[in-house]
């Protein structure tokens, strides 16, 4: 299934997944979330994973980010295996290399924006300051607000600031605009694009909104736990040009 | 590089979250605080009394062996001194006398003890609160004990009158003092102090010797024992040496009245000091485990998030352990401070009946430390097990909303009724059965707290029951009149002929020591009429026993401590007059809650002792409205004391009220607080766990009250089941308590009154209503949008 373009052949993939499956039980039901995924993600690229609910895109992202482990198959991050390694190493991997952005922001309500970012910078090896991270997402003015005092878009930008503050190699975003209106969503996507370009962070965005695919280097479609199609886009659009 | 301690942001998160859940925090902390308070109160009361006693004994040379003789020459003191094992010897004159005080018409019994003319006694020295030792002079001087002086408002320089060996004598008070022999100041043969009608007086040896014709002689000796010597050897040697001087038998401290009662009291407190805290702290530990566990489960998503950021398991665990340690720490600190604050006054109140020169408040720090550690560990274990559950999940799994639990249809159990239930009620039924284990634990917790209410309340009823039994069932007399010495039985006719006396019954009272193998007890053997009317001897069925023509009856508690049963033989050693050792058959056991005693038919007793038909006192039934009865009785020269049973009953009620019940009152209050804390916490956690679900119901169009019902209904079911469970636990706890508290002095019966159960039920219901009132505010103001957003 791997469909590596010629122009990327010279590059080393950041992530390499091979034959990844994932099965889990939810209540009384056994779910085959992934049924054999082969995939590579390259340094600095902006990838959009598209798919309907239950297509397995979140599961794939979780496995790449070390939040979950594959049932079978291989996953490598910069030539380090992510399958079958102890929890301690997985923790270390998340701490140093991956930033997450979730659909529902998952901010800690009892901490201010600045403190929500600090919770990550305090344990990272070479972080930017929480203030710098918040400035990158345009929230310098609202650093001392609690999540409840911020709009949805602002909360998501705090979540992005929190994810990039550690200068991760990879930014994994699960439906970052899913809970936002289109105007706010575009503002968030602008921030993601800006980070991708200015810091060179490999960015993977999960969405079921096909329009977002227009701003990506590659669009990977998932269906029923398998990769259905991979598109290379040579002409990326700016987030501001998108609308839905 | 992995930091073990929670860092800045986590610390801030913890502090903000702690302040955000103030109600729950206070509830959990109060469970801990109450456990700690109970422990401190229990430990400090016992230790304070024990320390004060030890200090008094040590500083004022309380003797080890005591012995009464009829009359022994002074030079026997030298011989006693030479006995191996004897350290110091102090001979004295001790005699009884009637005291008269203006404004107090009732007879007062005085015990006169000699002190050396020109020096301090070597043993049983006095602590002078005011004034000093008696001096020789025109008017003989005496020192009185402080409780007597207080009861009659006597001061140094005041005078009293005493009938000393038949002669009325005016005495001047030179000092007011305390004696290690009379920390618990008791009239012989009674079990409670009566400071108005009994006093101890200290007079110069020479003055007392003259009055009682004991010049050059003594009638009591106290001895202290060398370190390491066997006290029983000293006792046998003293018995052998002084037998020919009319010895009543030497006895050790353990049989000395004041020491014995104090020891009993300390023993009772020792038991209380572990039974009560054990029950309270184990309930607290259980509740903490459950509460912290459930609270931590609600942090599942945050834990997953922290893991996603790369926090290590150790860091997350440390964070949550310090979180619960904060709550427990708060409880421990508040409990310790409040405990100290309450414990000292309470210990002093308890010690009110004991006269110490110095009350030395103290607490066993070690025991406190251990208990605190246990409490903290219980909370940490609860936290640990829940956080661990979240930690072993992969973060992705923990962050996913938990899979909808599988529910079942309940038509089969509830039948057609189920169809008629409202959706809300169906939710209650399903939730309870789905989370049955959690429900069982909650029921258990609420039941336990209700059980503490029963434990706390049990004593009140039981004490009433006990006193009713003794003062309505056993004692039927109005007055108890004791004679100066044994008198022929015909004196009863004389008493009956006094106007206002309806009925009189004579009794014998012989101090004896009962032996069964190596066990022995000093008690008073009472000789009663065959069919006593004024003092019943009750069997287990509460029926009055007839006294058999031979054999002896024993209080069940006494028989048990001597390991005797009906039909066994017991050795009886008389301690006055001609000392005899008799072997008697135990005819039956008697069930009395107060005191210990042995009973025989009077004529049989006198015959066994080779004495004529004599009596030592009489019980009277009188016309209470006739004031002349007292006056006539007082004029009779052979009457040593007149005791009113009404006074005795109110004295013992006061005593129990001031001691056991005042502690239990606090325990009851603490149990009530704990009940509230537990019920509130359950309700609060139920609300948090259900917040999204309830908000969804509101979104779907359920009314506020329908939504509230889902929560209240579930709590109601838990409480309805928990209440009877609490009754069972409570009955068990109180049984453990009364069994542990059985003493010579009194045995509180295990009485389970309907009122008790009603009270515990009311307590739990009240706590539930209050909790519901507090929670309903949150349910009624549920923010639908916010609640649904917080995924």
C-alpha cells in the first residue's frame, strides 16, 4: 500500500508503520479498529488523515503518538521501534518528541492558560517558554485566563501552544477544529500551518472535513481500518482560502 | 531527569482542585479528624490518670502492704522491720467515729488515722493543700481530706465535733490534705464516694492513742517492700508475726480500696482506649479507602492527559498520593488540635472523682503516631489502587469515554412492576444492579457510620437499665443503717418500733477472702434472711432467689473471675474476729449489674461462724414524710451510719454521667458528624460521577426534579438497605464494648432498646436529608452546556 513519491525517496521517514492492526473490546463488542496499515510520515510534511467515524484514524494517530499500542505490526519512530517497548520508554518518547492536540482541548480547568502550557514545559528537555508558545498562537493577551474564561477557539489555541511548547518533532492533532465554527476553525488551522512552516514540525491532522485536505502536503483516506487512498497535493491552499 | 515530586503546575493544580472541592474535602478530613480525636481523648484520659496516680504514689510513699490488727505493742514494729523484703514500716492507729457538723443534720462517718506527733509519716504521707500537720494544744487538731472539707465548706481554723470512743470532742482543723491512700475516698463497704457523709481525719498519734486506749500500741501497719522482694512472702511473714494480735490479714495494694477502684477505672479506660479508637479508626480507614478511591477514579481523564504529555507513572502517582495526603494531613492536624483541646478538660472531668495533688495531662505519642500512620496509609492505599487502575491503561484508552457498561433488563426480577416504573426509576434500578459492588461498598460505609451512632448511644440506655435493675429490682429499702458492732438480732424489733419505720430487716456483713486454687477475691459476705424483702437476690430470670439453709451464693461476675460454677466448692477465709477457713458449696449464681458480693442465709452464716444470731446493720422502709425518723435513729448510740438509697442512686447516676457518659456523649457527637461526612461524600461523588448523564437528561427535556430523583432515589435505596445493616453492626460493636467494660464496680448490660435503633435511623436519615439538600442545589443549577463540554 505504501505509495512513496519520488521526490521524497531521499528523505528518511519520521514514522514508519508496517502491517499495523488494532483490536479492542468495548463493552461486549470486539472492534477491529485497524486491519493492516502501512504508512510513512516524513519530516516537515503536513498530512491530513481523512475518514468517517470509526474508520480508525484516531486509533492510528494514538498508536503513532505512543498513547496506545498496536496489536500486531511494526511502528518505528526515527528507526526506534514503538511496539513492544516498556511503558517508561513510551512515556519518554511522548515527553520528548510528540505534541498532541485533541478535539475537546483537554485543558486542565483548574490551571490558567500559561499554567496549562507550563505543565508540559516543566518536564520537557528544551522547551520554549509558555509565554513564547502562547505568543506563537496569538494568545499573549490572555495568558492568565482560566479555560472557562476562554472561547472554544482560544482554548484550542492554548492546547496547540501546550503541544508545541516542547518543540516536538511531530504534532498530532485529533479533530482540532471539530468542536469549532468555521471561522474559529480556520484561525486554528492558520496557527497549525504557521507552526508547521516556521518550526518545521511534522504535523498530522485527523479530520472528517475533506476541505482541510486542501492545505496538506498529503491526504490519506482511511476507511474501515485500512488506507483507502493517498493523495499528493502539489498546490497547497492557505487556510484563509478554505471555507466550509 | 524524571522528577519525583510534583512540580509547580501540578502543585497549583492540586491546590486549586482542593479548594474547589471544599465540601468533600471537609467531609473526608472530618472522618480522619474524628478518628484522631477519639484516639487522643481515649489515650490521654487513661495516661493522665495513670501518670497522676504514679506521681502521687511515688512522691508521697504509698505503702505496698496493709494490715489491721486489734492491738499490737509498738515494739512489734522493730520485728516487722527485720522481716526479709521489708523496706519501711509505719504503724498507726485507725478508728471510726461519728462526726457532727452544724447545719448538717445527717450522721457523718469519720475514719481517724494517726500521724506521728513530731515528724512526717514515712509512708502514706499527706499532701497539704492548706495549713499543716496537727499540733498538740488545748483543743486537739485534725487534718481533714480535701473532698470532705469542700463538701462542708470547711477551712483551716474551723472546728468540728466528733464522738471519739463515746466522748464528744471538739476538734480544730489544722490543715486540709490529700492522701495517696484515699485518692478515691470510700467508706468501707460502699462502692461510691460520699464526700458529705464520710471523711478521713488525721490526728496526732498520742492524742488518738489516749482516746482509744491504745497507748504503746498500734492497730494498723503499712509496709513498703524492697525492690525485687516477693510481696506475697512479706504478706505471709507479716501474717505469721502478727497473728496473735488479732490480725485481719495483711493485704497488698491490689486489695486496698482506693487503689483497687482506681485500677479498675484505669483498666476500664485502657480497654476504652483501644476498643473505641479501633472501631472508629477502622471505620474511618475503610471509608477513606473507598472515598479516596472513588474520587481518584474521577480523575481518570486527567491522568491519561498527563500521561499523554509524557509524565511518568511515578510522577503522576506521587502527585495523587500527595493530593490525598493533603486531605488526610488536614484531618490529622485538625483532629490532633481539637483532640488536645477537648482531651484535657475531659480527662480532668473524668479524674474529678480522684483526688490528686497534681493532675498530669499526658498522651502516648507513639500510639498516636501509629494510628496516624494507619489512617494515612488507608487513604493512600485507596488512592493508589484507583490511580494505578488509570495508570495501567494506555492513555488513549483512558481518554476514550468508558465503554457503555452492559445493562440488563429487569423484567424478570421486578415482574410487571418494572414496566410501570418511570425512566428515572428504571435508571436507578439498572445503575444499582450494574454497579452492585460499588453499591455494596457504599451501603457498607453508611451502615458502619450508623453503627457508630448505636455504639455511642447504647451506653445511655444501658446505664439506665442497669441502675433500674439495681435500684428497683435488687434494693427495695429506703435506708441502710450500719451498727458500730455486731448486735443481737432482737435489735430489729427495737428499730421496727420507731414511729415512721414500717419495716426493718437485719443483715450480717463479714469481710472475707474467697479462694479457688490460686485465684482469690476480697469481698463482703452478706447474711440475709431466708426470704429477703428489702434486698432481693435475683437470678438470671430476674426472680428473687430464696437463700438456702447451706451453701453460698455468688455474683455471676465474681464466680466467673474465680472460675467457679454452681455446685463447686469455694474456700472462705474470714478476715475479722476468729479467722476461719471454711469450705462452702456454691449454691447458685446471682445476677447483679453493680458491685460484687457473696450471700448466705443469715442464721446459717452465724452458725457457720460459731456466733449467736447477730446482725451488723439493718435495712429500713420508712415514712419519707416523717422527719423524726432520722432524728430518732441518730440518737441511737449503736448506729454508726445511716445511708439513704435515694442519695446512693443519684450519686451513682451522677458518677456514671460524669465519667462514662460524658465521654460517650462526645463519641456520640463524633459518630453523628462522621455519619454526615460519609453520607454527604457518597452523595457528592455520585453527583460527580453522574454529572454528564444528568446534564444529558436535562438536555433531552427531563425536568430538574426528574433529574434530581435519579440521584436521590439511588441514595435512598442505598440508605434504606444501609440502615438495618447499621443496626446489626451497631449491636455487634456495643456488645464488644460492654463485654470489654465488665468490671467489679459495674457491668453495663447489653440492652438493645427500640429507641436506640430509632435514634440511629433518625441520625442517618437526617444526614441523608442534609446531604440531599446540599447536593440538590448543584443538580437544580446544572449547567447543561458546560457539563457536556467537559469531556
